[in-house]
């Protein structure tokens, strides 16, 4: 009888373990390679929810986007490529034809440079599918120096990339070469 209770207890405990496919914690690093906080990603209802805890940013608004490759080469993080955009849309949540999937709302750092924010990325997933942030080798989360204006092409006039973290099954960087976002826009005009 003790064996049966032990097996039942083991099954219950195993079922209570977090599912790695539905959540992920991303370590965020600045251009100097210092860890400045984390972004916890959780699978939601037809969306991925982000919980950001960051420090060391300039006070004010900053653009934040999911980028196409899990690469965060310092000092400028351009290795992360363009915004994650599996649908081939234009940039910006205010664009009439839809935005890049990786376009998140701006975050605001308080007067002490701290960010404690919750964001939602609609239509994204951590599970399988074309909108998966973990598709292929994964993606990255990039914070910019300035506020994203929500409409300018290709990246919202949000300025230099100042922080980056890998959204991947492991913390190894991608071997992919980033694309030029303006190349895609020219192809779309044809």
C-alpha cells in the first residue's frame, strides 16, 4: 500500500512541475556585458506575456522588440537582426496593415532607471508554429535607447540597441546572419 501512495505522490509532484515549453526567463545584458535584469516570458491565451524587471536604463521611454536571431554580440547587438516578422508586415502597432509580430509597446524606466513592467505580445507563442519565438534556434529581446514612435520604417526611430537577451532553448548564440530590414521593405513594394 505504501508503494501505491508513493507512486501517486510522485505523479502529483511531477504534474506540478513547471512546463519548460510554456515559460522562459531571459537574462538581459547591456552593451558592456553587465546583466541588467530579466524578462520572464509565459505562454498566454494566443499571446506571450512578458514580465520585465530591469535596472540601469536612462529614465524615460524605450523601444523594445523581439528580433529574429538569438544573437547578442556587443557592443551594438546588430547581430540580433531585424524585428521578428514572420508575416512580412511593416513596422509599428499604428501601421494600418499590421505590425511586425515582434513589436512590443514601449517600456518606461523610472527616475532611478528601473523598469517593472508587464507586456503582452499578441499572436506569438513559445510552442510550435510559425509565430513561435523559439522557432529554429530562437529569437532575442532587444531594448533601444529611445522611444519607438510606432510607425516609422523600419524600426520606429528608437535609436541604438542598448540591451539584449536570448530567447532560446539554450543560451548559445545563433550562427545565422542578420537580415537588412530595408531589403524586405523594397521587396514588398514590387
